[in-house]
C-alpha cells in the first residue's frame, strides 16, 4: 500500500488568487493522478501527472488553469489558478504502483472554498 | 468510452437490514472493478475489488461478484450497521496499464438504529 499526504488539508481563498496543493507519497509510485470532487458529486479525473514530462489532461481541464508538476516519483503539485467560486471542491491526489495495474490509493484530499 | 452506472441514492435502511447497491459498467475488454467507501468527513478508502470475471471481492461483511455476462458488480451486505453509513462508489479501471479509475456517481447509505 501507499501512504499519501496532502497539504494544505483545507483552505479558504479569494477569487482571482491561486493555490498550490502538494502531494507526498511514502514510496516511489508509477502513476499519480489528480481528481476533483465537487460538493455532493463523484470524482472527476483532472489529469495524470507524468514524471519528467508534461501532465496529461482530461477533456475540460487545461494546463493554464491547473498546472501540475511532478519532479520525482514521490511528489506532485497541483495549482488551481485564477480561482472562482466554481472551483470550490475537494482535490484528491491518487497513486498506483507496480506498473499501474494495482490498487489505486487516495490522499485525504484538500478542501478548497473560494469566496 | 468506458463508464460506470450506480443506483441513485440515498438508500435508507434500518440496522441489520440487507443491503444491495447496484452497479453496472460499460467497457471494452476486461476491466478491473472496485468499490470505494467515503465515511463522513474522511477520505476515500478501498472496500473491495475484483480483477476478472466471476471473482468475488469481500471485506468487512461486504461482497461483490464480477459478472461479465450482465456487466455488473453489485455490492451486498447481509446485515448493515449504523457505522456503515457512508457514500459508496463503484469504479472501474480499463484493461490498460497506467489508466486512472473511472467512478460512478456514488450512493449515499444511511443506516438508523
């Protein structure tokens, strides 16, 4: 299994500002993903964070709005840029190991409220 | 594309009642199937999984069987407890290495004593 920590755990931000969320894993992992969970909704994949290259974004998500870094096999950041109240969500980091066919583990999430 | 459909909630049961939460999927090939649970105020936890047809995943009294003929992975528990109150998510991973989970909309279960 993998133990995942995220910082911050929650934040309240003003519209127009940006927030960077950190994800740290206790072991080297193959795949890292970022999801969004809007209030009362399911999880939507934002992007796959690729080590050493640009992230792969899902339809409806763009790099300018959600820049992602992954400098090594245990760490990634997601930035939510130029925030609006619609960005209020829980943002979750998720990982798999062993070639990406194993169980996918989730971090505790970052609860973001944009005023 | 691949997708997961879960029964609409909320599901409200009395303690010791039988639980079924329906989940069906659409996918090419042979995906892996999962149930995750999210307790109030907590993160997402893996409940059980099945990686091939006819596999049965089980944990904490919950069971689900991978039925390829009906493309289903229904979650069942014989006797629910108040502590089972949570949101349950059915998910699949397409049969392709390196792909992320695709989730259903989630089903809220509320168990009263």
